[in-house]
């Protein structure tokens, strides 16, 4: 049997779960929130509850609570997955976009750590903001300033890629 697109692409991605695309997942209500909290996941009180990302259920690139994942995770499809489904992008090309995004996200994280940012439980944008603040505190150190510049350039590239390919904002070409 031919593997589904989700099996082919999402299992090597995880960007919508690991804090790169989003900072949280909107939950369907109090009982869904309570169920996830009972599984040890971090939930923020909101009208219906928010599952904080990076998700504690993520195992590598796979969902560790797949059968019990929230409604929003069941129904979400990023733009890239939708484009691959309707043939607007080949599966091979979609895989290349995922690989590029993962590589750039990894570099942003690496640079953030090199600048002293340590809390890996934060979403990517927050890690980036913390790293920039730490770099600003470092003053005129030339090596740190080079890293800061690289971090800004890499994060710009990541955000552009995410907007165009994964969130479908702006011209994807
Ligand atoms: S970002 Fe898209 S391709 Fe990646 S895991 Fe999420 S839905 Fe799948
Ligand atoms: S519950 Fe599963 S699908 Fe939903 S964000 Fe967490 S790891 Fe991803």
C-alpha cells in the first residue's frame, strides 16, 4: 500500500509540533485540556486551554500520543502538505523544503545556544528573542557580534521560509 503524505512528509518534519511554526496549539475545551494535562503535557489556562509548544509529546519527529492527540492536531495540515496533496509541489520537492527548514531551524537553535540561550523548552521565536537580548548584553565583543548577525540573518531566512512554504503567506515562488 502506498504510504500517505502524512507518513511520507510529517514523519520527517515535526515543525508544527516543535515550536518552529507555532508557540501553542488551541485546544477544544476543558476536557481535552485536562486529558492532555493528565498525560503530563504543559497546558496554559485560556478560554479552552492551550497546549504549549515545543510539545512534550513529540518523540523525535513523531507524536508520542498519536491516538490521543488533540482535535487541532488531527485536522491541521500546513500549506506544504496541502500543496503536495493537490500536486502543486512534488513530494520530493516538499521533502527538500522540509529538509531546508529543519537545517535552518537547527542552525538558529545552535547559534542561540552559542550566544548563551539555554532554555530549550521555549518556542523558536522566544529562543531567538532571548539570544538577541543576551548578545546585546555582551556589548562590543566582535565574535559575539558576528554570531548575532548570523543569527538574525538565519532567523530571517527561517521566518521567510515558514511564511511562504508552511503557512502559505506571500508568493511561494
Ligand atoms: S509542518 Fe506540515 S509537513 Fe511538517 S509535520 Fe506539520 S503538517 Fe506535516
Ligand atoms: S500532541 Fe502530537 S501532534 Fe499535537 S503538537 Fe503534540 S506531538 Fe504534535
